[in-house]
C-alpha cells in the first residue's frame, strides 16, 4: 500500500470523538483560551453521547466519589466566604475538575487501548515541544538572561544595602530572571513543566525497557528532560524523576547487573540534585531571618516555611469550616504582612503550597476529609481499570501536592483531571 493510500485509510478511520480526546492531550502547548475551547468542544460531543452511552446511576455515584467530592467541598465553602465574587471565579477556574471526567465518562466507549496510547504520546510530544520552544528562546536571549545584574535589579532586590554582592546572590537573581522569562514566555510555572516532564520521562523510560535496542533514543530524551528540569531549578521535579526512574527500573528490569548499573546512574543524578543551588537553599531555609528586607536573608525554602506557618495559622482560626474558597488568599496575605513583612511577599500571591493544607484552610476539616475520600475513590477506580500507568501518574500528582497546589491552576487541573479520567474510564 502506498504512503498516500495508507494516510487516507488512517484519516478515514479516525473518529471526531477520538480527535477531540487527543486534542485534550495537547494542553501543555495550548494557551488558556484554546484549552477552554477544546474543553467546550469535548463537553459538546459528550452531551451528544449521553443517550447513546446509557450510563447507570451507579456510574454517576462512582463519578461523584472519584471526581466530585473536592469540588463539592469548595462549593460549600462559599457559605462561609465573604468575598463571593472571588469564590465563584475560583470555582469557574476549577470547573475542568468536573468537565473533563464527566466528558470522558460519556465518551468512554471511544477510550480504547489504542486511543490511550495515542493520548500519552501526544502529551509527551506536546511537553517536549514546549521545552524546545523555551530552549530556542533562551538561546536567542542568552545575554539578556545571564548577563551582569543591573543597577535597577540591585535596587529592586535591596542588594544596595550590602557592602558587596556575593556570587551566590548574583546567581539567585539570574535564577529569578530565568524563571520569570520562562513564565512570561509560556504562561506556565517551572513546577508544572517539571510535573509534565516527570510523567513524560516515566512513559519514555517504560518504552525504552520494552525494546532497549530499538528504543535507545528514549534514554537520550530522558537525560535531556532531566537536564532541562535541573536547569530550570525545580527541586520536586528532580526528586520525582529520580523516584519514577527508580520505581520503573525496579519493576521493569530483572537482571541484577543492569539494575546495579542503573542505580549507580541514579546515585549520580541524586548527587547532582543535592548539589544544585536550589537544594542548598533548604539548609539556609532554616535561618529564621525571613523578615529582613533584602534577598540575602530569604530564599524559596524559608519562604516556603513561612507560607506553611501562615497556612497553619489560618487553619487554627477556622479549623472546622475553613475561611471559604474566596477568602483564603487575603487571609494568607494578612498573615505574611503581620508576621514577616518581607519584601518577597509583595512580589507574588503565595498560596499554601500544599494541596492538603489548601483544602483544610479553605474548606475546613470536613472539606479535607472529602478530598481524601476522593483520592481514595480514585485509587479504587484505578485498581479496577488495571492500568499501572494510572497509578504512576496518581503517585506523581500526590507527590507534587505535598509542596504545591496543583489543583488551583489550569496547568495542574488539566494534567490531573485528564489523566485520572483517562485511566479510570479507559477500556483494556
């Protein structure tokens, strides 16, 4: 069969529903409005499949247990919120937590093993296209990103209070430049890029072990992915990749010699991660001088400790019912100002940086319990689906939840909701 006829055959065999599902896998490279449009199209197709799908009441109850409890907790927290406008806006941004799984529930007859496999590789390709796009632009703007720090930066970071600017503070300013550049360029925080790349590394590493001789290129791409995550300075991304590779090696390799070599490579990766400046900040983070007015006295680690302290203080004020989804950020901001007063807290809105603390602070202990029950429901659904890949993605997401609120931004919401719904509803 000629290439033209083969392409025509494949094109004719692809259904609109499958194309729409695969479009949802492109979210790493889609701007926010395009993501919203793809979700709207997905929901429309799902609506036309409601009668055809003939879902039972038991399936709707299971859907609510696996995907609706957290959203329900946040919605109920509006009763204790004073800022209802912000609260409703937050719920609108979180709508994909329900839209994507509900759409996949009605379209699950199209979620064949082949579609799942295509979904995974469209996602992997999209993630690496995003990274490549940034690498190209960083190369084109190298001097601007890594050139000498300017007088305006010395003033804005209050470095003029120091007699001399040490090298480690210069590196910290350049690291901030790099992160700001990538965020402005893509609209995506490095943490979420690291989450996507960690998932992609898992899929690539698993493919490599199926046929190492044939899929050798996967190992090279894995190394490049780790290098990029190391470069953008995501600590949890580096830890997640190392844990993913260790777990995959343990489950996929039988030869002890090969395992020993692989674990030696991971030991080197762990050593590199430990010596990364971002990891060295952890020891510095125990320094309580966060209240100082210049960058020499705070970093991402002690800022994180301050954030968690204020999160706990917010929880103490409203342990049972929370502050409400619309009021949590103002409460945190007030705590930062009254307890620390550091300039760093004026640069950005710092959330709780822990998904579990977020639910407890916003919705109270009852909301936190609903969220934990939802995670338990997902675990039960993944167990029934018999997709090990689903467990791997679930573990990655929960790992990142320990240091980030991945379910408050579009990047994390789309990742979690699409992959969980995909593996829960996919056919074997």
